[in-house]
C-alpha cells in the first residue's frame, strides 16, 4: 500500500491510536497534519519529519466549529488540499446512567460524535472538488454491542456508525469513500486506566488472546485510505481480535 502525494488530517493524534495512525500514514504516504488539544502534537509532527515526510501540528478542539474551520483552512493554506480525514479524537467519562450528569453526556457526545460531523463537513467541500477522498472514523466495539457504564460513549460510537453509512451514500458519486473502524480493546492510555484484574478478565474474552496495539488499528486505517480499498464504502471494519465474531 502506498499513498503518494496525499495530505491527511488525523484528529487527536498526539498519542495512542491517533499517533500510530499518523505515523503509519506518513510511512506509506506523504503529508500529515497532526491535530490534538495539546503540545504532544508537536512531538508527533517532529517524528514524522524525522522520517522525511511532511508533518504539521495544528492544535485545536475538534468539538469546536471555530477550531475545526481553522484546522482545515490552515491545512489548505499549507498544502492546497486535503485527501484523507481520520476522525480519531475521543474521550470517555464513564458513569452508570442514573448517576450520569448532563455535562458527562454532552462532553462525550461533543468530542466523539459532533467532532466527526464538524470535521467531515469541513473537508468534504475540498474532496468533492477534487473528486477523491477518504473519510475514516474510529468508532468502537462498544458502539455495536453496548457496555454498562458507557451509555454516553456507546451512543456516540453508534452515532458514528449511522453517520458513516449515511455520508457514504451522500458522497459515493463523488469518488469519496466513508468508512468506520470499530476497535475492540487496544492497549492505550484509555485502557491503561483499567485494573490488572479487569485487563485479565477482558483478555479472556478476546479470541486472539491479547489486547490489540495502536498499530493494529493504524494498519487497518492505512488499508481503508489506500487506492486498493476504492470499492469499500459505508462499512464498519472490526479490529478486535475476534471479539465481535459471534
Ligand atoms: P487516548 O490515548 O486517550 O487518545 C485520544 C487523543 O484524543 C488524545 O491525544 C487527546 O488529547 C485527544 N483529544 C481528546 N479530546 C480532544 C478534542 N476535543 N480535540 C482534539 N483532540 C482531542 O485514546 P486512544 O485509546 O488512543 O483512542 C483513540 C480513539 O480510539 C478514540 O476515538 C477512542 O474512542 C477509540 N477507541 C479506543 C479503544 C481502546 O481500547 N483504546 C477502543 C475502541 C475505540 P489529550 O490527551 O491532550 O486530551
């Protein structure tokens, strides 16, 4: 797989799965815009320049319309186009529903789902003009099967799946594919919050017998971004060690 001369934006890519996606797309591609809330984005952009690719950090909150507009405008000013958008930024605020505050609900829906709407809307105009684009959003197994204590997160991730299937139909005639990836349990800051006992219990439910790595997700993103995946759209690809396999 290679993605010559492509410009990709990866949201929330200062660490974890997003960082792995940014680095992988740089390895097979050309230019990566590393978005994150904080300074970690600068380190990832530097890492990308270290492998002789173009890396630019643009800090910003992807749940803010103004920040997303600036993210896409600065990408266009710097490189003249955007070919690939990876909607990766995400957070959890776990709580049983009866104790869940409005703030915990709104924050998780805004960062995980509204951001996908804002970023996709902002890049589509440019992709439609060039009649080529790839939009890949990171959902979750939890958006398919649900999880106690994560009604906000599961709703946001299920929302990404409905959004993906709808937008895939809207823009298919323009040469743009829209897909989602549903990771299972991946070793990252998000899962490092779990106790050793919880991790062991989780691992016992994964047919392949281990937690995935950020690289496992990044490799799937690189495939969906490639020319080889041109006939795949409106799909949800599970990268979960077999957990959702029935
Ligand atoms: P992570 O290590 O917590 O990374 C998430 C990144 O998103 C962080 O760099 C964070 O920045 C950034 N971010 C948070 N809010 C943002 C905002 N409003 N605007 C821009 N960036 C923001 O999590 P991860 O495990 O790599 O997760 C990446 C994606 O995979 C998420 O969508 C997550 O839901 C999904 N996922 C993860 C797993 C898993 O097992 N880890 C499973 C299924 C799906 P700061 O650190 O600066 O806040």
